[in-house]
C-alpha cells in the first residue's frame, strides 16, 4: 500500500548523476508467478512484473524504491515503495538493520498508503526482525479499528547447498487491528520454504508458501530476477 513522493524521485535522480567512489547504485527487475506479501497474494494469484533501484553507501546507509503490479479487485493497479535505512555488522557473524518502508498505491481512490519501521538482527544463517506501522492512511482499516495497529515478526534461516544453490525457510506472525480488519482474525502466521539458484543470467527461485488463515490454500511460486549496476 503505497503512494509516490515526487521529491524523493528527484533526489534519487540527483544521486545518480555523481556518486562518490564509496557508493553504488544498482537496479533489479524480475517476474513472479504470484506476488505474496506476508503469505497473502497481492495479485489475485496472478503473475507480477517487478523492479527497483537501490543506492548503497559503504557507511551502511541505503535508499531504494521498488514497484509491482497488484490486483485487489478494485481500481488499484500498482504498488510503489520507498525505503531507507542503515545496516551494519559487529564482527563477522552478527548483523543489524534499521529501516523505514513506505507503501504507496498512487491510483487507489482511497487513502490506503502506510509506513513501517523495521528493526532486524542476524547471526550467521539466522535472521529475526520486527516491523510496526508508524503512519497510515484513513482507509487502511475502517472504524472502529486502529489504522496504525499492526506488527509483524519475521524469522528466517538460509544456508548454501553449493556455490550457486541455496535453501531458505521463513516464519512470520502478523497481529493487530489492521490484521483483524483485513482478515477477520486478530492474528495469523505465514511460512514458506524456498530454493534459489544463481546463474550468469540472473536468479531463479522456487517457493512453497502457506498461512493459517481460514480457507487459505498453499501456494507454489516460481520467480526470476536480474540485478545490474547503474
């Protein structure tokens, strides 16, 4: 759920004109057979075309934007995200990340955009993060629900099977008023297992995902993404 901010687009364009040696700008593009967000389809179980641009400084500071088509059964056709944060490490094994992500839906007739703050830590092949809404449009959840009451816990493991093949597993837990407004349940879990293959022509992935939401069925996704320097 996301709305474009023109001033941020101008800033991103300015940064790409002249970057110091200690910074990089990369792009990414891809397709997926189904766009899932926390285990729930955002495209009515149809395919999605996605892509973004990322700026990263050696200090750990980063900015980015990302877009995808969506289908909510209304007039909304695409999602546009803006994010920024700081990531670092302590020693070789421990990492941390603090970020803000703004979800915008520019062609939605209502006010369904929202932003989240995320705090994450990692140790070797383990990761754990907590996200919570800090600002939301008036139509994210209708009264009497609180538009800014939603939190998400994300736990994951990832390890290589070879130099180019990796296996990962994920568990997520969503709770709050917004969850109840969307799904008629005050909390739910989502989980997935993914197999990824890196090649000279991009990365391919195969994912099996499910939730414990009522009447929700397991989903199988096939995806492809390609990253490049700008």
